[in-house]
């Protein structure tokens, strides 16, 4: 199982590295993820903040 996952991650990394448009999108997602992680860490109730962040991510993926 780990071999399959490793190959998938390697292929994704190669695609990101080779395509400038995908590279820019990946950088934008990484920045947003880091910002969200900082918000969760600074919140007085981190588990609730993490749940809300997860719900926002699910809504973004589902298109709502």
C-alpha cells in the first residue's frame, strides 16, 4: 500500500514541478493551508476551529 501511495505522490510532485500553472495553484493552496493552520493554532478551542476549517474545505470541494 505504501508503495502505491509513494508512487502517486511522486507523480503528483512531478506534475506540479513541470507545469507552471499547476505550480502556482499548489503554492496558493499551500499558503491558504498554512494560514488556516495558524488560525487553528491561535484559537482558544483548536478542535472546534479544526472542525470548522474541515467543513469549509468540504464545502469548497463540493461547490457549495
